């Protein structure tokens, strides 16, 4: 959902900065800053943002939590996709800058709290309003009470679970690679 993608992008950006904590406090701080920021943006652009974009196109009601947008398709909101992408990447960059500022001061645990905070927001957004956030269909389906729960579509659930699994595996791999390089253990 676009409402949760933004804080998760922020938290993920901050985590990339935490990965190069040692490098940010070294004589090569500029290199590690640019290296981790580039890795964060590439991670988002090549591996992550495509699912939210796909869901905006293929499952518009689900991706917008059946809120504010009452039409059945993103086509009716030509500003939404570029606006979402702009806000998404600005959020990721802002998260990285905040994470770098915190990591340079040696408070990396705080960066991890920001990362987990993005996912806590993700979980709370769905927990507080499950019929808005865990259903598929159009706004009219949701409004009439005929939107179906996501778990009734095994392919959709497999897509979400597969994507989340891939996200965490790729994030862990890149984080560790950056961390090793930053600490001189290449």
C-alpha cells in the first residue's frame, strides 16, 4: 500500500547508512556515504519499487487501501504514479541521510529502531483497518462489502510472501557486503 511503502523506504534507506557505520567515521567517509547511498537507490530501483508500482496498476484498490481514491484504476489519477515514485525515492534518500547522520555519531541501534519502526507502521496500518488493507477489489467492491480477502487469492498471497522473502534476503546480503567493506573485511 502506498501509505506503508513510504515509511518502509525511509527505514530501509537509513539501514543502508548503518551498514557503513565504520566507514562513515573514517577518513573515507565521503566514499562510503556515496557507496551506500548508491546501493540504497539501486536496491530500491531494481529490486523493490516494482511491486508497489505493479500493485498500483494491477490491484489499485489494495495498493491504495481503498482510501481517498474512489475510481477503479490509476489511469483516473495521472499524477499518482509520478507523485508516488517521487515521494518514495525522496523518502528513501531522506532516510539514508538521517541514518548516516545517526550512524556517524555511533548510534546505529537508533537506525535499526527507525527501520523496524517503518515495519511497525506497516503492521499497525493493516491491523487497525484490516478490511481496508487486506482486501482485493475496487473501491465500489470495498464500499459494498463484496471485496474479497487477500488470502482467498493464493497467487496474490504467494506474490506478497515471495516478494517479502526476496526483500529480506537481498537486503541482508547487501547490508553484510557493505558492512564488510566498511569495516575493512572485504
